[in-house]
């Protein structure tokens, strides 16, 4: 995780680095630092805490003159967040400086060897071995030292590196951690992600594994690990620059919740053509679709929850068996991948380390992989055999909302397409589902406009210790996401349970006043879930229910009811999740938590 940036050009580097880091802070925020070459030496300032602290220490960058520098915002993996463990890291003479995103897996062995050769370590990080190893290999040719370094390292990395005796250059390299390069008239930049450089350029080069780049103020040159020059083509990014700003909202999360109607529409409307579903970039033929015998949906976190929902959608509509797997499990559990299997990897960033490894595992076994990805040009978008983009735009808040919503839409479209091609869906049903889908954006808008009511209810639970979410079928999958939203941003323990499962153990945790959020959107299961609500209510629970308009029967078993508009039974997640997102958001605010940057988390999880 973490964000790295680098700049070399005509302008003062430090303010540009700080600005870039501010756009990457969602990736890691336990400490931050920058290093700038000032004409004679490399100066560094770094500190534990948020970027704000670094901005103050450097007087918004003014304290560090110089036009070439690198910066870092950290999500600690090795060594606690502290001033010394913060990046950048120097070699012993201060002539080589490095920022790192990722994990060096063989760092202990390297560290011991370096200590035996007289190197002294000041931090506990894995990264410091890189600075010393570069020092060990460096004989005046940065490229050669970097290539040698790469041969010794195991693990994942993106580095930004400056060598003091090559003052007009910045070097960067990556393996399994994201890295992009941007060319602008004001200078050249490196970064972990697009928002950091959008202000300067839309022309972006995606660095592939084991590629090295050398930037000067007017040129950029790419090399492979054999130090041979290679050609690369830029990709044009068409994201709206305002999308990465708060634009008057108090938090990114609130802004992104409000962007859901647009994100959802942007994801389905270009794909609906003449009453049919056309996913142009995907490249799966009708024959390919007909040949699918089994689907694995592989993902992490909230994306995994979209898979849990869409298992029901795929199985229900297309009658294809679906297994949903956590990427971190899939990659190590030797899954049975027979011919006819399709693996669908769902990821916002397209860089999630476990999802990328799962993709590679599937490809190694000759099973086609379809990536559902938000970031064009990201590793998973490039490595997957087929890709379908979600058009959510940049998402900055750590807790996902709009990317989650678009991942659902993408999978609904796929499931409908599969059902159509395989002759499983009558015309009228297809047409009516398309109509229901077209209505989703305005229904989401309507739910968002009720936010004050949910805020008042949420305020009563800021001191809650445990919260439960229950539901059946798709409602269980919605519950899982509602529960995750709450715990990740409010630090309240919460669990999602299949409603029928509660009585097999967990019901013993229900006490007087425990909040149970019941999701009740599947008509054929209304009565069953209501019985489970009554069970917890009669043991003292306070019950909040999210249900479809018209299902007034739930009022008998609930203390507080939120109604969502009617939609197709397979689409209810897209609506029911909105009040649950708002609930989590307002509990978090009520508790005074940092909604956009919850503790211990980072957005793009590029470590295992
Ligand atoms: N492994 C490095 C550290 O703990 C880098 C972590 C990151 O990617 O922020 O310092």
C-alpha cells in the first residue's frame, strides 16, 4: 500500500510532492516524508502522523529548495509507524535515497548480510536494506546498481530513487506494486496512482513488472531488467480532475455516496444498446459464454461482497454454478479449475495484491480470467484475458461506496448477458430488468435525500458495543457489506449473519438494547426473516429493518423501518446498501472518527 511520488522539472519540487501525496494519502497515512536534491545535497524531512504534520514541518514545502525530489506516505508493514521508520530511507553517506511501496520478503537475510559487511541500520523497516544494497552495488552507474538490486530482492516493490551524484535524474522501478509515470510541460513525475499527477498531465505510462524508468526534467527513458532500452506508449486518462477533490462535501465518503447515481448510470448506460447488452471492451464471444460451466468470483473486502450477491444473480438468471472466493484463500488453496471454468476477479484499483496473485494462479492453469476493474491500465486490467470496466471515477475514501455500487451493476449486466446468450431469459423479463436498471440511479438519489432521518437514528448508536446485521440470500450478502461499512469506519464491532443461523449460537450475544439491522428485500423470504427479527426482539434487541415499500408487516417486528423503492429482486442490493452506508457514515461522524481515513486501513491493498 502507501503512496509514492517523484518530480523533476523547472519548479520547486517539495510543494508538488506534498500536493501529490495529498492525493495519495488514502493509500497510507501513518507517516510521510520527502527528500529533495537542493543543488549540493539531498535534504530529507519525514515524520510520523498525517501529511498535515509534514506540511507544517516543511512550511508547505518552502523549507526544501530544489527541483528534483521523491515523497512517500506510509502504511507500515515492517516496523511501527514512527519518525525513523517513515520513508525516505538513506544509505550511510546520505548520497542515495529511496521511497518504497510494498514488502521485501527476504529482507532479514539481506539485512544480516549487510550488517556483516559493516552496514548499520537505523530503522526497523524492510525498505532500509534497499538503500544499503544500492550503496553496496553502486559504482557510478545507477541503472546497473538497480538491476543488480532487483536480482536480489524477493517480494513486491515500487521504488523512487535519487542518486546524489546524478542530480538531474530520478529513477523508479516496480514489481507487483503499482507505478505510473506522467510527462508534462512542467516536468516529469512518478506516482503510485493517477490522482497524484492529474493536475499536471493526462498522459500516463504504466510501468510493468521489472521495468526501470529514468526521468530527467525533459526526458524519460524506459529499460528492462537487462538494462536494455524499451519503448512504451502512453495511455490518456480522461478522469475529471474535480473527481479527486472534495468539492464542498465534508468528506470524500459523503461525496462519493452522492456520486453513486452517476457512477451507476455511467456503468450501465453505455452498455445498453438497442435493447441489448453490449460490453465492447470485454471480448468474450457468444461461444465463449455458452462454453462456461462454472464461475469463480474472486475478490477481497467489499468487492467480495458484490460477488456474494452476484452469485445469486448469476445462478438465478444464467443457471451457472458460482463459487465466490476470497482472493487470499483462492490463491493458496489449490482450487479445482477444470476446462469450462471462468474466473471473474473484481477489484476497484486493479492492483489488489491478493487478487492479482489469484488471477495469475488461474492463468497459470489455463483458465480464462475476466477482470472487473475501475482503473484503466491497472495491472489486473492488463493481465486479465478479458476486462470489463466499472466507470466509478476515482474513489478516495477508504471505505468504498461508489466503486462497490458499480461492481454490482457490472455483474448484473454480465449475468443478464450470460442468461440471454444461453437462452435462459425470456424477452419480456430481460426488457423489464433493463427498465428496472434504468430506474436505479434516481431511486438511489431518493434514498440519499433521506439522510437526515438516518442520521438521527444513527446518533442513538454511537456508543454501541456490538451490532448485528441479518438477512437471507441476497439480503445476507447486503448485510455483510453493511456490517463491514460500520466496523471499518466507526470501530464498533459488528457481524453479519445469515438470519436463520443466528439461533445456532450467536443469539446468545443479544442483550437488552443490542442493535440488530435486518435486511428484508426478498419477497419469498419476508416471513422467514421476520420470524428471526421477532426472535431477537423478544430477547431485548432493538431492530432496524431495511425493506421494500409495501412490506409493512416488518413494522410489527422492528423498532425502526427504512423503505426502499420497488425494483427487480436481483437488484435490491443496489438500493438497500444506501441507508446502510449512510448509517455507518453517521455513526462514524457521531463518534468523531476519521471517516475518510479510518485507523489501520489503507485503500489500495497492494501487500499480501
Ligand atoms: N514495507 C515498507 C515499510 O513498512 C513499505 C510499506 C508501504 O508500502 O507503505 O516501511
